[in-house]
C-alpha cells in the first residue's frame, strides 16, 4: 500500500468530526485538522473545536496551536503540514486530514503560490479604508492596478480583494503575476472525500449548533477575546456578530439569528468550493462504513 492522505471535507456542521474519528479509529491513524479557525488557541466554542472526549479518542494535529496575534496563512500551513506528514508517514501508511477550509486543503494537496509577506501597517491601512469607504472603493483600485486579478477574484469577499490589493501595492507588481497554475507533486497518494446532507437538514443542524454554542457560553468567550477583535482571525462568523451585540448595535436574539444566517451562507460557499473541478467523492455523514469501504478499495488497504 502506498502512503495515502485521505481528505475528509465538507461544510460546517455536516458531521466531519465524528465521521473523521470513526475513520481514524478504524484505520488506526491520526488526524490533521484542516480548519483555518480551530487552529487558534484563543477560540474554542465559536470555532467548534472537538471536545476533550473527542480529542482523547484520536490524536489530532493543528488544533489550537497558533495565537490570533501571530501572522498565519495557508502557505505557512502547507509547509508545516508537509513536515508533519513526513513524520507521521514513518509510522502510518494512511493519514486523515479533516476540515472545511478548502484553501488549506488545496495548499497541502497541490500547493499554493509563494507570495511576498505584507507589511502589517499596509494591511491595517487597507482594512481601515474598507471600514470607512466600503468594499467598492478597494475593488475600483484593484481594477485599475491589476485588471487580471479583478476579473478572477471573488469581488464580494473583502479578504480576497484585500490580499490582491495589498500585494500589488507593496510590490508594485500585479498580484496576478505571482500566481501560477502549476500543481506541485506530492510523495504520497491523495484521496478526497466530501460529506453533504439534504439542505434543510444541514441548515437545521447549523441552527442547532449555534443555539448549543450560546448555551455553552459563546457570549462569555467573545467577551474574553474582545480585546483581540482587531486581528483578522477574529472576523470569524460568531465572533463578529456578537461583538456588535456587545457594542449595543444588535440584541442577543438578533445577533444569534445573524450568526445562523451567516453560517448558512458560509456553508454554501464551502460546498461551492468543494464541488469545483470534481475532485471529491461525495457521501452522507451517516454512511461512514461506505466511506471506509471506498477508501480501502482506492488505497489498496489490506
């Protein structure tokens, strides 16, 4: 059997954690987390970090290992995970990667382009412009400076627009000039599995999860990290809405409803990402035995 990385992806609240643990226990292996928010140690309830009981069943990597104060991105994650995989493949023939962050998953599976580091002062300046002038001001400048990126980037995603604009401004070169479509080869086999549910069921699970987060103390957690709200990682759904509650802009019930709505929107974006280019084999989270059979067949597992 070749060394194999099995990716288990899908939208938020679909059931990746429990299914991933079931697969990992079956194969006697460990889990690499591919969640760009669960990696931050200051956040747990709002990012749905696996419980202590779940973490005790299978060894997880890249859970709450970075501070929101640190500069972290998919490129750093790519390098760290590849190093960790090299260590783990000395012990296991099959490793699981579980999460919903498509960019992080793609960084490990096929690589991303090496981009220049950005001056934090420039980033903060652009963030301030976004707060004061809105996204349209930034997209107009991006169109002027780098029309290729303007045509390719998701213009409704302010972080994508900011990334393209800040690199263009800092280097004096178009952001698009740093991008390539060359896939990096990996010294291991990759199998991609994605989970999905009927849309109404998924949305109900999202709503129930948000309610449970509030019962578990999400508002108190947000109060504790309020002094960190200026960091990019704190723009996460669940935190940004409750910051507005603390500011008196929203009632608690309005904040909770907005979290539910924005989480459902985020889940749709995740599904769109995972469905592009037909890279994934899709399953219901209720069919873990079927996933195990498919992985064993595709990986030549004995």
